[in-house]
C-alpha cells in the first residue's frame, strides 16, 4: 500500500514536471537562470536609462498635477515614461529594453518620487521577460534603491532591488541618464 502510494507520488511528480516543461510559454521559465549560475546568487543586470521630456517624441512627459508645482519637490506632478534602456551610457549603444511606468512627486519637503515601472527586456538571455519596480526615487541622492517586487518569464517569482546612480543630468531640462544595477533572485 505504502509502496503503491510512493510509486503514485513519483509518477505524479514526473508527469507534472513533463507537463510543466511542455506548457506553451514556459520556455523562459525552464531557462530562468543562466546555465551554470549559482542558484543562491542573484542575477545582476546592468544598463543605462534615458529619460528625456524634450523633442517631438519625448520618452517621458508630465500628464497631471497642480498648475503651480513646487520646483524644489515637484510634489503632485505625475509623469509617464517609456524610456529606452541601453547597454552603454550612449543612447545609440545596444538597446536592452524599456522602462515603462510612472513617477509621481510624493515628498513635500524634498524631491522624492514614487516610481512604479516595468523593466521590459528586449534583448539578450532575458529577452521577453520583465521586472516590476515599485519604490522611492530621490533623484538628487548619489544612489537610490528601489525594490523589485516581481517579474514575468525568466523572472517569475522575482525578488530583489535596483540601484540607480545618475550618470549625467541636464539641470535645465531635467533630462537624465541613469546607471542601473539590478540584483534579482528568481
Ligand atoms: C527578442 O525577442 C523577439 C520575440 O521573440 C524577437 O523578435 C527579437 O528579435 C528578439 N530581439 C533580440 C535582440 O534578440
């Protein structure tokens, strides 16, 4: 009886592993980590984020907020972005993905955004997968840390953090080039 139950359990485990591997769209999960990667070590992603509200097709724009937004804090201003992510600091370097989401002035005494965005990866081993960031971005600090709250594809069950460092910033226009280091368990 007990032996039969063990056999059934083994059979069930094998069958569910097979059906999991064959389920459409699960290729990314099966290849969730780079071959040979230490399962206890986070995956590290490094890229540059380009936020510009200038030109004919800006990648970030203010969509709501008070008419007289305080310039020191931008409290109450709501911005939407679809910002390119690149491998190197130059905008023309290899595209890695897009940062799509919103940032909202949410601090009345300093510049501090509530930033909610999906990092949608479009090349490399994680092409087609995404990570979700939800945190506080105080852009004038040297390093800002934001939690990774989840992900899709290779990043299902993701947990981790992103560190953002300003590479260059145009104080007149607010255009920013930001270096990101993302550490994620998945
Ligand atoms: C990323 O994946 C898409 C969809 O499979 C594919 O069309 C595209 O060529 C890939 N991009 C790169 C840079 O590998």
